[in-house]
């Protein structure tokens, strides 16, 4: 197994196409064709984590946060980022980061928080736009079923809880090949009329190369007429944050005790109590102040996130209970999620959960 094999598994789970534009995800250090000796999973890649990888004979570190976020102009070891990169390169250790690709994944960071808090009826809080595409093509009528089946198999035609979705219109297609053509229907130099079916299917944008490859491989025409457009429909399976419900509503103080226990946090900073039971809960791992209004609009009684500033708490406006549980604390179970996933996909050697606590914040 090589590094790229592991990357393929990870990007099936959380495609990088859905990472935020500001982010730096993917293979940050190392050779994708290097043979794997072991995989260490961590939240952050610090020097101690690289030392741990060396000790456990792991030459691939799968990290949630990217160690390289801004551009590096020099590698002199003057700060922890440069020292990590230098040590990884010296020891032939690759580093792969998922960050907001995993934040936006349906089964990713925020789903893990929901599971920890035992929330049900979960859905994406801020669905991502511009992630659904539509393919329209024209195929001889008798070949339409074969083409649809191939496109469905490649990942097209899924809408919510439904699969094999398409729209089809029958009509007459016309074309005339020139002297250099080699038509599969009709004769070159003569106008041809063909009974055709217009087939339209939607697909997630990260699958576009596979969808088009399937189209060209399956379609019988020498020149395939097709159109791909991005549609504005919100993707209910991709996006930031999640919202769900507690099985039983809790009084606010009991709810905060529940969160503190389940999320294993040393303390919670919260806004004024709103004097109502907490039932509907929004969550967003990491820095989530940008989602406060979305949580309020979704009717959440409480919003669990991190890195709230002083003035952010005023925006609760007695309409929602805001709870800052800490950045590390909100994302700490992410590495367990990745270990569980990779263990199912890769069975020929152990996936190691880093024992290094990378939380830079201490409590007195």
C-alpha cells in the first residue's frame, strides 16, 4: 500500500472539493507514491507527534488541522511549523490534512459532536451551495437505458434519499459528418435524423471526472453532445455545522452539565440563560461565530461551538443559548472518527491513534 491508496480512502469519505477556499488541505509533505509502513492519526501535527510517528514506525501522519496554512518562504526551523516540516522530511514522513473537507462532510466533525451529545434528527446547519452539477446529453433512444445505468453506477442521479434519478425527453436529433468523420449512425456527408433521448442527471461536483469518463466510454457517438452546469440547489449532505434534537428536553443548567460531561471540557463559556428548556441544538466544531445567525434562524435553543469573542455573546439576544466549549474540545473526537474509518478500510496493519495531547490551552 502506498500513500495515495490511503488518500483515496480519505477523499472518498471527505472529498477535498468541499473544503473551504481559504483552507490548505491534502498532502502537505511527502511523496504520494511512497510505500506505507504505518499510519498515525492526530488532531494537530506538532514536533511531539512527528517523534511519536518515528517511534511507532509510521511514515504517514493523517492530521485534521494543516501544519502548513500560510505560505512558507524559508525552512530554517525558526518556528514550530518549520521545525515540524523539516523533521518530517528528514525522516521521510508524509503529512496529510483534511480540515474543512471533514468539517463539511455529512459523517464528519459535526456529526461526531452530535453523536457525543446523543442528538437525533440530524441535518446540515449551513448547506453548501455550488456543489451540485447537472449533466444533459443526447443518446440514441435504444441506448438510453444502458447510458443511464452506467451514469448511476458512476455516482450520478442521487437526490436526498433517492437514487437512479433522471429526466428523459424523446425527440429527433440531426447531424451531418464531414469527410474526416466516422459516424456510428448514418453516413458521412449526409444529414442523418436519429430517434434520440435527452438524458439529464445531477451529480456531486467532485465526481465530474468520473461522470464524464463514463459518458464518453458508454456513448456510441464519435462526438458526444453534452452540457454540464452548476445548479444553485443547496446540498443537504455537505456543509458547515449540524442541528439535531435531544431525546428529552433539558433545563439549561442540566444541558450545560450534559455538554461538559459528554464533550470532556474543563469549562464552558456561555451567554445568558433564555429561561426555556433546551431541545433543539446546533453544533459547529472549531471557530463557529459566523454560524450564530444560522443557528437562530434554524430555531435552535442552543448553539455549541468555540472561539466566541466578547461581543459574539451579545448576539444571542435572549433568543438562543450560546456555549463555547473550547476549540480543541469541540474537535477532539475527530481523530477517533478517522481511526475507526481507516481501520474498516485498511485491515493489513494497525491504524494508530496519537496519544499526544495537542491542546495548546491549559486551565488553572
